[in-house]
């Protein structure tokens, strides 16, 4: 059990390192004398009510990721998979009103969202598998892909 928990924590730290590296690759603070660079992300215009709805969904996505990590730390792979599928996976699209907001998203933003939802569904399946087999790496890989899609989208787009 301790070995599995150590592997989980190592993978989570590695995925955080990937996100940090991606972030630093986009914003080199050292070359600007310490000043923050201008925000070069593409501005995406949503109607105000859909912008608020979308921002609330993204905050819930972040909360779901935190709850998934808690379930992983507790060794509860089934719970981690349930959270992922219900709140982030492909079955969550209706809950989040994806059909309403997708028409306001540029293609790259749509692709990042689809990649995130698909990776979360893969994680849900792999988390359930890991609960039976003890093989956690495929689940953590899918979780890292889920988070990478979030990071990529936030690095490229912002709502106005």
C-alpha cells in the first residue's frame, strides 16, 4: 500500500512539474527584467451569462481534480474514477452545458476541451482497472493528460 501511495504521489509531482515547465516555457520572466509579459492568450468572447457559467465549470473541474487526488491518496481508485467520469469525463458534457458554449469556442479551445474530457474518461476506466490490478501507471498517465489539456487551454485562451 505504501509503495502504491508513493507511486501515486511521485506521478502527481511529475505531472505538476510538466505543467510548471509548460508555464515557464510560455512566460520567461527573467528576460523582461522581472516584469510580467503582456497576456498573449487569445481572448474568447462569450455572452456574460455563459462566461460566468463556464468559469464556474472550470472551478468545479479544479475542485474535481483535487478530490480525485484525495481519493488517490486514500487508495480509493473507484471513487477517483467516479469523480473523474461524473465531473470531468465525457458523461459530464450535458451537466456542463457543453452544447451551449461550444459555438463560442475557437477550434483549438474545442479540441483542448474534448481532449480533457476524453482523457478524464480514460482515467476513470484506468482507475477502476488499477483498483483490481494494482497497476496505477495507466491511470496516472491519463490523469496527467487530463491536467495537461487544462493547462494547454488556459495557456492559450482567456474569456473576456
